[in-house]
């Protein structure tokens, strides 16, 4: 009985993780922001809030709200340098998400 309960808790944890990351990626703006940050990171370019405001046609407050959701999901990490915060895509979380969704897919 005990092993079964631990297994159920593990599955619940995975389901919550999938839901949290899916929620972060569910909005088209957040998906665009995440993709842009991944592309910039791959090109070894830094990305801060002002860069996102310059690249996208959204208000700074809107971008900040969307970035907060991406950071909370773990998809984006922040590194502070001086007075600026730089964004980095967390590919480890993205791969965990992909693997977890594969595990729970019904196909």
C-alpha cells in the first residue's frame, strides 16, 4: 500500500508541473516572449526588460506581467547585474515539461 501511495503522489506532482508550465505557455504573448528569449540566448545575446519592450509592441507593464508568469513556472530565470535583470530560458525545465507530457499523453 505504501508504495502505491508514493507513486500516486509522484504522479500528482507531475500533473501539477505540467499544468503550471502549460498555463505559462498558454498565452500567445508569453509563448512569443519565451521563444524570443530562447533565440537570443542561443545567439549568446543578453535580454532584459527594455529589450523586450523594444522588440515587441506591448507596454512595459504588460511584458512584466507576462514575464512574471514565465519566471514563476521556472521556464525563465533572472540574473541581476547592476540595476538590470537579464532573462535566460531554462531549457532543463522545458525538457522536463516535454518528457512529462510525453509520459502522460494518451496517444
